[in-house]
């Protein structure tokens, strides 16, 4: 191990709320036991499994009381007031390690912090050859997240991402205490989730005849793409895998726009009737769902019904962005609906549709999220807004008493370039360097004090047009997602770019161990 990688060098990301360094250290040995107190569930076993592989120690998980030298995990509901649902206390002294939390999530995060106090070799999947000393500095840490929504978005619709990669990504997210992964499962260019009632969605919608050519996006590449989709069994496995790591998978089913893959399979739910083919270029499709047609509204609610069966997430994302409403202007059914419902503008027809979706989701105990375009025709009563065209929409929604997730193109679009210059890979455009992400403030200073609680958190989006492989996704995601993790977890007053970059340099050694294809830091 290198000198910079000793355990005395504390570099925790995201920075904890409070960290007190004590003198001395604790060493993990072949006789260390992990004591799982009642209520700690599988967290002790999870931590043990993580530590066993690199150390080769037995690390038995036992019940009963703490003993000298042990690592103890304890749930104490009374800590909820001090630590919230996800916070933890971690104390390390020469005689042992104790992690306390009000819930299993807190124990999990305490375990992550413990791993970051150990040499980065602890993240190795294989036994690390001796002589590695598994030493942890003595500390008292109290920690809890600033926001409840600490998110990233993946886009398997544009380029499919295999389930094994989603699992790896969830692992890396959890290692940064990120807890929400939005899956953009459907778009003009592909439908990627099995829906049993409508098999053509994946039979037809998960295949496109070609894709934009790499390096020349206006041309086609002449290569059929697909069928690529997640089966319901795979979705269930992914949901369970993420749950074990305290990550919620939030499905996004786009409607009424970005919907051409569905219309290629079921053209009768469009305004014009088709036929359509799954889109082979990036960009926005003019043909969208026909909300004038009761059967089309039934179709999308059926789809959401199956989706809510698969995903336990309280939040379900219905997209709602970039839906050109021109087809509705010329559609007799849409115009009849508008007259019957007294709607003056097409934007209000989108709100009418959202109302149906929101009520349907509420009947299943869920809440609807949409991109900020859902403000245009008036928000439905319980809609949650994901603000992407800047923070304006988010501010308006929060002021009207709606919950908001901030994901503006100015700071959170991780498909934009990280640096300028010919060495960077092709991308959609834009420029959001690491430092810019780090300086993001999810709560706009102009927002009234009593409305600030409506900002649930923030999310970085990895739109997939120019990410052909999982390695590409990792390159665009990291280390920017590391900066976002600190933005959404750590107190705003403790944010310090220089300090963060110092910790990040050491943290990259951990990403190496995790096999993440991150972008190297610029030499300075
Ligand atoms: C979006 O980037 N169209 C939400
Ligand atoms: Zn119509």
C-alpha cells in the first residue's frame, strides 16, 4: 500500500456532519467478531461479507452483547430524533467499533463509512496478500443526510444497460450514500420493460432498425439494435438487489411524448393511427399518445398498473417532458375531449391526462413525478416536479406547495462534457466540469424559508444517446456523481472545494478497487 493510503489519512466522501478524531486506532484481525444486536437485520451479514473477501478473516456474525474487540451493530429507534431515518453514529476506539442508528439504512451507511476509514484495499473483491494491516483510526462520527432524494438517472432506452451493470452501478451509488436510481425505461428509440398485457411493447418496441452513427449523428449506422429489454423477473431481481443496498429504483415510463416505441407496437393509441417505426435518430418525435381516446388512457394506466406491481417505489415517474402538442390540435378525439372537459389549451389536455395518472397511482399508494413541463397546463394537486430546464419550474412548484427534485441542465446533466478538448469523447454538447457540480445548491436562495422543505433533493442524469457501453456511462458519471453525493448528503456550510478535491484524490483509489472507469482528474 502507498503512504497516501494509510488509515490515518481520513478521507470520507460524502463528508460526515461531525467527525472527531481520537488518538489511537483499532485493528481488524482474524479473531474479530461482528455482533448483530436485535433489529439490525441482515446489515451485519452484509458488512461481514464485504470485509471477509479482502481480509480472508472469518468475521463471524454473532448475537448477544458486545465483547471486547468486536464490531457491534445496534438499532435504537429513539435515535430517530437525532439521526433521522438514514443517519448513524459510528464510534471507533481501541476496544471495538460500534455503529448505532434508528434504522437498518443508518447501519448500512455507518458500514460504508467504516469501509472508507479502512485502507482502500478493503474494497478489493479478492483476498489481499499479507502484510496488509486493517487499521481504522479512532473516531466519533455523527452523520445524517441533508436530503432524502439523492439520485442518479440511467437511460437504458437509448442504449440498453445489462442487469449486471445496473447492479454494479447500484453498488457504486450505495458506496456514495446515493439512494435513488431513476430508470428511464421507455422512449422514442426503445421500450425496455416487459409488460405482460401488451407483449408487442417489447416484441416490436424493443428493436430499432438502426441507430445514429457514432461520430456522425445525422447518419444511420445500418445496424439493427435489439431486442433489448428487462423481463419482469429481471426487474424483480434488480429491485431486491437495490433494496438490500438501500437504493430505491424509480421507474420512468414516458408519456405522452417520447412514446414512439409504444406507438410502433400499438399505433391505435396515437392521434393519427400510424403505422410507425421505432425512432432511429435522437431528438423529439411529433407523434405522441392520444389522450382523446379512452382506450389509450386505459392502455397507459394498465402499463402503470404492471409497473407498480414490479416497483415498490413510492414515486413513479411519468416523464411528461418534450411532448409536442401539434398532433392534438388536429385530432378530432383530442379536440372533442377538450370541448367536453372545458379545456382551452392543449397544455391543459396534458394536465387532464396527468390527473388520471395521478389518481390511478394514488389508488395504489404512489405519487406521480413529472419533468417540469407538467407545470405548463397547471399542476395536478399532488404532482412532484423534477426541474430540469433550470430551477425556475422547481421554484414555482415549491412555492405552490409541491415537492420538487432539482436536476437542472446547468449542473446535473452528466451527459454533458466534463472538459473541453479533443481528448473528450463525443457527447450531446454542453460543459459541466466536476467543480460546477460540486458548487450546485439544490435549495434556491430566493425560495421562501417555509417552502424549502419541498426540495426533496437532487439528481444527476446520464442520458444515454452518447453512452454506448457501461464503460461510457461510468466515464460520464464519475467523478461528477461523487461531487453530487456530497452536495446532497453533507451540510451546505461544510462544503469546501479544495478539501473535497484533496479527499477525492484518495477516493479515486477506492473507485479503482471498485473497477469504475472514471475520468481522471486534470493535472493542476
Ligand atoms: C429532459 O432532459 N428532456 C428531461
Ligand atoms: Zn388525439
